[in-house]
């Protein structure tokens, strides 16, 4: 096997494979964030099927009844989304666009550790905000791959 690699793939290395994987995940992220950008308004915007504002209000109300409390940290642990800070239609769209920009940087393989973390936070926020519309296995898998 080593002879095959040396003869036919002289530049082959683990670095090449890791770079190819990171760039591939970046491309998949672009598709995921663009798809979310197109769908998010109809699903969880203020006029969507399941508005994010109503969802966050019910989560806060549920936490008010629990003995654990209602601190922002506890809310973020239980319902991890950046929408706690800015639950608007514009913020949802901006998270999608920032995700696309982050993913483009990932395809360029520039500072992948930082940009994978940013993509993770943005996609997890959108998946959480998406409620029942983002409960498929591939949504969780993409978030985990980014981490």
C-alpha cells in the first residue's frame, strides 16, 4: 500500500485529507444556511407557522415555574439560541447570512477552528429556533460536525 501511495499519490498526506474534509463541510454548511435562509421566514418569523417570539416566551414561562430558576445562563443551556438576545425576523435572516459568510471562509480553509465554532453557534441557534421543523438527524449531525 505504501508503494501505491508513493507512486500514484506522492503529495498525499493526512493534512490533505483534513483540508479536503473541512472544505467539504464548509460547502455543506453553505447549502444548509442558504436553505435555512429561504425557509426561516415562513417557519419561525413573527408571521411564520411557529413564531420564535412565542416559543421563547413559552420557554421563559416554563422556566419561571421550575425550581431551577430563570437566569439567562439556564435559559441558554436549556434552549441554546442567540434569539434570546434579539428575537426578530431580521436577526434570523442575519444569522443565516453570517452562517453563509462563515461557511465561505471555511471553504477557503482559513482559521478553521474559529470559523467552525462560529458556524456551530449559528447553526445550533437556528436549529433551536426552528423548533419542530429542525428535528431531523442531519441537523443535529451538521451541528456536531461543526463543533
